[in-house]
C-alpha cells in the first residue's frame, strides 16, 4: 500500500499502484451469490469481472496524516 500526502493523489495513483485486476476487494462476496468465478476488478469499470458487485476506490487517512486508496464494493 502506497501512501500519499493528499486524498486526491491517493485516488489518482490507485489504478497504477495495483495490478491490472484487483483480485480481492472489500465487500467481495461474488462466490456467495453466483457460481461463476470472479477474477476481481479491472480498476476502471464500475463492476467486478462477474458483474455482481459495483466497485470503486475508497480512501482512508493513517495516523500520520497520509492517505491511501483501496478497492471496495458498494
């Protein structure tokens, strides 16, 4: 996980800080709902590979005031 000085920097850099597909993301329950395998999220589309979950970048600030982004289903 890379840290950035601003929230916007974390969001702007998130796609290139991760692999082309984010294999696991917060809220991934694709296997609970469908029997199809889900490769994850390609960091650009609004839905994961199997189409079951909408995914976007979320940000949080650490205790030192630095920001990071992670993929999360909503």
